[in-house]
């Protein structure tokens, strides 16, 4: 079972903001052009416990989009909390995509929070946050 | 020319939504690592991936150093008609590569 | 009744030692197992595909039947005894020999080309059991390999056996200690972000216990590989694998 921690924006802004969390919020708002994403509606599939942060499989998806010209997911972006920089990847989709789902492999420097943001064709944004624990390799070449 | 592995069905029924997986050999050097001499290793990553169908952009990705080496990108495409898929990767140090595949739609 | 009870107790022995051995694949997370299983996402396949291209480019087909037939089972029975050199050699050394003698080309250890052709050839044995040759001439070398495996080395004064025989399954830092079977090599190690050979891994291990790493293609590394393959006899080959 993939663990998904739903973190509402209320909860996020209510926390004592560390520098990285502030940067994370800033990176997300840069992507959305200042629009607050609504929590939910986009999923991050990633193992909750990662044995090696060098290549972590992750799938991002918006399950309920018909992907029609008048109603589709235009983009999905992934952000992180504690890597050297906040952006991970930004994907742009079209109605021809058929399904709003992308997958890749990412690097995670340490245990941290990841946030996915989906941009919808009606101008709205959805977001989802997940916490990942990364155990680091003992023997580094 | 970097090695590329593209996994997708050669044929699909009209309207079927198919998965396309593109794997390319590339170090995706982050720019945050230091070499044995203590000097920072220059960033060298693929920054953009695009997929065109029949000349039209259907999918693209902007990649940052947090994407793992030898990047895998998986996305989906609704098969509408037979045609040529063009995949392009661009990045640092003038990296540029194009691959094409034919999709037959029945 | 007593007979049945005794049979159950002896079941692990009856099934053979392979029943209790676990490969690195068995001990990985489900996400990494999925990465290895899928040829379209296994990064090691980039090298195997490169090897396929080299096989054509070098016209290996002039002497060898198509790789799927001629190379099937080959990786599973190396290291093998080389009569001319009077000692065992690894598959990589055999490929180097072939390129040197028949084509006048020198393949450098751990080079992209040698790794690629090695991955392509090893792929042809995928799923087959590791089958170290019963050649009696290999015995003294294998025994030397076992002695090396059990000898403490380095500033940390540790032997391979202390971790990989006695503590396999336990944790070293954040990593699970594997049993150290060679069936997946050459493999894509996430730590390397690239493909590497068993020799590279063994040299890392030596460096890890602060010992002087053995030279590429040294007798120590070949003897160790010979012993490791015997230790893994019967386990399925799964090269080119993925490991953390």
C-alpha cells in the first residue's frame, strides 16, 4: 500500500515555516502563478521507505480527468523539500495524452516531503504531499 | 549518440490509450557533486524531453538535476491514427538527440 | 509417523542448499525488483542493447551462431579453466582474449564496450542455473578463493564471510547485507549510476574495509569469483541485474 499523507495548505502554512518549506511553497506558487492549489485530486505513487535515494521510481497521476479538449490536465509538476533545489520535474500533457499519468525515477538526498501539483485546463490547480523515508547507503564508492 | 530504449506497442486500436516508455543513457550530472580533486563537477543534464505525433507536440517534460541518471520517462498517448512519433531530448553541453518510431493504428 | 517427522526436519537438506539461499534480487525492495524485471525500465538493458549492437559491429557472427543460441548458458559456467594459461579466467577475460587474438583489439577492463558486450552475453543465460564446471583443475584455485573469502583483511580487519555468511540479512548502516552471490553481474548499481562488473564490486568491498583493492584481473579476483560461483551453484542467473 502506498502511503499518502494529505497535507492541506492550511496545515502547511500553519506550521512553523522552515527555510526549505518556505522555498517549497514559493516554488509551487511560481508554477501556479500565485494560485493556491486545492489539496487532493492528484496522486503520488512512491514507496514510503526507500533503500537507495539514487533512483526512486515515482508515478504521478490524475485519475478522474477525461482528457478532453475542454477538460484535461495540462501539466503535472513535482517538488521536493530537502534536495539542493526544489524542482524535480514538470510534465506538460495534451488531450492527446489520453491519460493523465507520468512516471520517472528521481533522486532523493534524504528523508523529506514531496509535493505534486496538477494544472487543469480550467485554470485550477490540485496538489498532494507525501512523506518519504530514505535510508542511505553505508558503503559509498 | 546516447543509447535509447523505447518501449511501446507497434500497433494499437483506434482510441486505445497506450503507454510509452523512453529510457536514455545519460549521467544527469547534478552540478552538486565534487570530483576527486575537490572541484565541483559541472552540471550536465537533459533539460527537456518532447514527443511529437504527426508533427504536433503531444507531451513534454522539463527535467531538473533531481531526475535520476539514465532517465526513464513514461507517459500515455491516445492512438488516433497511424503515424510517426518523434522523440527529442535536449540538454546541457549541446546535448540533442532525436528518435522516431512508427505507430500503426487499426 | 517417525519417518514423516524426520523427513520434515530434513526437508531443507533434501531440497538442496539453494532452498535457503537468497540472491540480491530476493533481498531488494519491491520497487527495485520491478525495475529489474521490466526490460523497458531496467537501466542495465541500455548496456545490454549496446552489447547487441557491438556483436553486430564486430561481426561476432562470423565465428559464432546467433548469441541467443551460441551464448546460452555461457555466463553460467564461467570462470572456466584456460588450458593455455593453466588457470581459470572470467568471461570478461575470455571476451578480451577473443578480441585480442582474433581481431587485434584490446578491450580495457571496465570499459563501456567490455561491460556492454558482457551484459549482452550474460543476458543469454538469464533464468538458467549457475553451473560452475566440475573441472578438477579448478579445485586448487577455488580453494584459494574460499581462503580469501574467509580471511580478515584491511584496517577494519573484516573477512567477506563475517558479513556475507554470518550476518547476511542484518543491517550495515541503512543497507541490508546481502549473501553476496554473483549471479546478477554485470549489473546496474544505483550507487554507481551505471553498469559495473563483479570485479568492481569486489574492489569496492576491499576499499570498504580499508584494504588495498586487488588489481583488475588479478588472480585473487578470479579465484574469488570462482569460489562465489560455486557458492551460488544452482541459483538462477539474473544478469544484467539492478542492485541498490
